[in-house]
C-alpha cells in the first residue's frame, strides 16, 4: 500500500465519521421545541404545560395551579420562575420520545409523560 493511499483512507474515514456525527446531531430534536405541550407527572403529583411564548403552568395535584415563565439554555438547563415561589426551579432537561426527565442534582429525578 502506498503511503498516499493510507493517508487518503484515514482522511476519508475521518470525513465519513464527521459527516455521520453531523447527521446524527442534526436529526436530534431541539429541547426548546420538544418540551412544548402537556406533560403528566409520573414520579411527582405534578403536571406541566409549556407554551411557545415562554409561559409555563404547573398543576400540583395536592396544592393547586401555579403560573410562571421558563427558559431553556443552550446546555439544556430549564429555569422556571413561578409566581409565589421564593426562587427559581432549575433542572437539566432530557427528552426521549414521549418521556421528559428533569434531572435534579439535589434530589430524585422527575419523570413526565407527554399527554
């Protein structure tokens, strides 16, 4: 095998790997879009509705309904600010199909299913 063919083979493989990684990344959904809609709590007695205009509604099945606003950063950190809460609720977001997981580093992760 000539050295140039060996180099071309490695370069070709690297280009193919980069193209595949780019395609996989492009196909994965945007959390900011995927989170929109209604979610029913599986681990907690809470349901959420996320709206396109940045509003969020949390229905706690024991304590009532709370209105607020939310923001998702580029690194998938969800920040919700609810009326009457002393501080924002901050969780890392993972969405797989119809399952939303809000990762809480200080407690149990919260799971929700899309309505």
